C-alpha cells in the first residue's frame, strides 16, 4: 500500500485545518516547535516567517517542498534548499491590500494627531512591487504626488518597455473588478533613491529583505530625508537600522513602525519614540490570510500531483460597503481622515503594543483580521479628492 504524503504545518496558519487531511497525514505545530526531530518524517512543510528553513532545520529530513504562507523568502536559505533539491514557494502579494490599508490609515492618523493637512504632499514609495504599486495607485487616487523607487522594476522596463502590457494585476485576491493596470508604467516613472528622499514628505518602505536591502535605511538614508518628513516601515524589520533612526528621530514629524529587528523581542526605545507602533500586523487582513492559505494549498497540491488541492479555492466574505458618507461641509482632509478611520482603528493596535511590548506574539496570534476595502471605498476616495459630493 502506497504511503500517504506527510505534511507538517504551522498551527497558526488560519483556515488550513481540515483542507489537506483527506489527501495526506498532517501534523500541526507551533512555528517555534518546528525542529529537525518534529518534522523529520514530513515530505512537505507549510510555514510562516517564524520558521527558519536552513541546514539546521532541514538536514537529514525527508522534506522536499516548503510552502510559506507569507510574502517573503528571507526566512529560508534558498541556496541550501536548491542544493538539496527542496522546492520553496511563498504567497507573494497575498496581503498587499491589507498593507495599503495600514499605510493610508497611518498617514491620515498621524497628520490628524498633529492637526496638519497632507493634501498635495509627496509620498515616496521605496519598492514598487505587489504592495508598493497598489499603494501608489491608491495614493494617487487620493490626490498625493507619488514618487517610485524600484531599481529592479525600472531595469525591467528599460530592457522591455512592454513588460507589463500583457496583463494587469488584480486589486484583490477575490477577483474584484477594480484592477491595477501597470501597462502604462515606463522606466521614466521611477526615480533614484536620492531624489525620492530629497523630495518626499512621506517615505514608505516596501522592499523585500535581501543582501541589497538589509540595513538600507541607515545614517545616509535618514540624512537625505527632508526635515519634518514622515517615515513608515511595514516591510521587514532588518531593512531598517534602528539605531540610525533613533539617532535622526528629531528630524521627523512622525514615525510609524510595524516590523522590527529580532522579533518578537523588539527595541523598546524605538517602540516608545514611534508615533504609531504595531506588532507586525500591517498585512493582517481577512482576505490576505485566505489568499495565503489558498495559495499554499494550491502549491502543495501541484507538488504532490493532487488536483483537488491544486485547484482548491475558498469562498471569500463579501466586502462590506463603507458606512462613512462624505460631509458636504467638510474639507478634503476631514473627509479622507474620516473614511480611513472608519475602516481601521490603528491607534488601538499601537496602544496595545506600547502598553505591553512583551505581548508581541500574543497580539499577533490573537489579532482580529481586518476586512479589506470594497470597490466602493476606492470610489469614495476618488469622489472626495475631486469633491464631487459637493
């Protein structure tokens, strides 16, 4: 009798329990409990970033496939995996719209706290990939001037101007009609990091963690930024030199930090100096979590040759239309702030972490996933920006 496939899965991946069991033997473990001994008999892993897939974990195991229900790959030693014939996949773009929601809310929350209006300001986006480009489109819809810096994407367009003309990326994982069309992007739509830092009133990082980006936001980065600017990091903690940010903290009107070096242990000096500080939950949307699980199941199905898993899909909750309605007597700022605040109370998340930094992991594991924006929200953003409600 042929042996059923064996899979070790992170027990904190939502919506996964019960999906694969008809086709494979599944053991669920906390990320921290995934050791060489506990996964030794597994043919495949389904993990989060808390599991470091390297020689120490994988040597001598049966693992031949790793599906990460996250957008990154910095938690896997890809060179080692390739050398051992271990395939690695992730869920790239799964939570992109959750991060966009986080950043837009953080911007308006921070300016509201200072009683300042960001209308017409320049948002500099470092890393115009799945998250960054969606953020760029949303910010432009809201009336911001946007600068993009992404040398790899810029290089692609320099070598092949029609690179993005074949297909547009979907706005949401649930097949929503609102789409991001990159076909009109040109190499000239991107700028150097030097120009972006010099001209941006708000700088938001959306880069992957690799050898080129590790520690990129350091002394020279912050020296180049404008006095009174806003800095946001919701990408990876290690792209930021935390000591450098603390050194230059006096320059900035606002700092927003969602990701930290050495998580779950975090720098409490940075925690308390940040205006908004959250426990790595920027992408924690309900739809994003469903996306990540579905993408992981699909990849496992393709690897095992199980069609039902390769084609598996899940019913997405209907995105609610906003309760918010623009105030005809209100300003652009009051209406935009009201719209974003009506969907997400970012201050609540920040207060929870500041009050209990030792609860970092608990806050993540017990997080109430946010709903992403419906198409109506994007329509309202455009209406408010154009003041078509007056």
